[in-house]
């Protein structure tokens, strides 16, 4: 038996409540290639907005880094989606691709975003960057990206400890593990 306690909130949803809401699922079939393309563009745009919201929540500390999943969680989720329906797997792959694209577009050394930032700087200056200046920017960028790389490394050990049963997730403390559906 579960007991529910009401909590006053000035917003309709608070992340701290950990309530797993599910959406009504509906399968649409496109009648033409143009309709399918428009649907794909719309879906990609929606997933991009979700990714931006997650990045924002991470930087504002609304979501804890330990709530993220590493490679094992991604593989597990992809397998679950593939077991349900192929369209669900394709939607997940859309989300995953948009997530990777958003990461690689950040101005972090060794990503495409870093090269785009340097090209934009060259465009503003209207001349190529000096080799020494570019090297200095790259070294500073590597120092700054160390924190982000550490944050990306957090889900992997946490997930491994969860898999070994040494650490429980917040959802397991409540009683039943949250499955996301």
C-alpha cells in the first residue's frame, strides 16, 4: 500500500517529486515522403528542445549528474525500445543523435563546435588567427573542458556500482524502480 502526501507547489511539476508521467502514445503513418520528412523535422526539433532543457537543468543543478545514464543505460534503453517497436527505437535513435550533435556543437576542444568557434573568431577578426594565439586558446579550452569531461565520467562509475548492487538509485529507495513508462 502506498501513501501519498500532498505538497504545495507554485509550479505544476517539480523534478524533486520524481513522479513518472507517461504520455499518450499514438502512431502516425505518413501518406507521402514530404509528409514523412515534415514529421521527421518536427520530431528532431522536439528532441532538440528536450536536449536543451536537459543541458539547462544540468547547469542549473535541477537534475543531479547521477541521474544521467552512461553507455550501459543507453544500450539497455535502446534494447528495451527495440523490443517494443521499431518506430520507438527510431525515435530513440533520433533523440540520441540530437544529443550527440548538441554535445559536439559545444565549443569544447576536439569537437566540431570548437573549430566553428575558431572559424567564427577568424571571421570577426577578418584574418587568420596566429598559430601561438590559437594554441593558447586551445590550451585554455582544454583546461576549461576538464570539468565537463569529469561530469561526463560521473554516470559510468555510478552505473557500474548500481549494476553490481552496491548503490541504489533514488527510485529504488522509494520502493519500486522507475522504468520510465
